[in-house]
């Protein structure tokens, strides 16, 4: 039991920072695809909830320090927001923005906390299922 708990924490921790790393980690440490998908969702959502509820505090800190800098990725985030709204940001968070950046963009664009969490949860579940199944079935094709 303790061993699986450590494996779960590993997948959760990786998914908190880079979502795609969760399914890859779960595969590498030989969790089932279901365990891997669940832990990946938990990891992303832990980051999202943390940033959403700490967002006001964090934005006050960054607001005082220096003016906002627009990178290619934040410009892309603005473009996605204009075309697709929160749903677009949430959809791309697991595969492009990373959980911290996607959550921070959502908070910066002042979406409602509940809406951010719901959209991110739906996206995390869909991408966890898709990526985990892809990696678990692709391994048999790649590593024959």
C-alpha cells in the first residue's frame, strides 16, 4: 500500500507542473492506466485550485513588482481567449500551456473561480483519458 501511495504521489506531482508527464510517469512506474489517469487529473486540479484561490494574492505581488511582459505564449493565450474564451484556455492547458500557466491565464482574465475549476476539470479528465490510453497502447507498438 505504501509503495502505491508513493507512485500515486509521483504522478500527481509531475502532473501539477506538466500534465503530459503524468501519463508518462504512470507508464514508467507501472501503474494501471486508470490509476494513472486519475492521478494525472488530481495533479492538474491541485495546481488549478491552488492558483485560482491564491490568484488574488499572487496577482497583487506581481502587480507591485514590475510591469506585465507579453511573451509569445501569453500573446497566444490572449488570442485563444478572444476566439474561444475560457473553454479554449482550458482545452489547451494540459497540452500546451501547462497547469500553472493555464490557471494563471484564467485568473488573469478574471473568469469566475467556479467556471475555471469546472472547465479545467472537464479538460483534465478528457486529456488524461486520451493521453493515458494513447501512451499505454502506443508502448506496445513502440517497444515490441
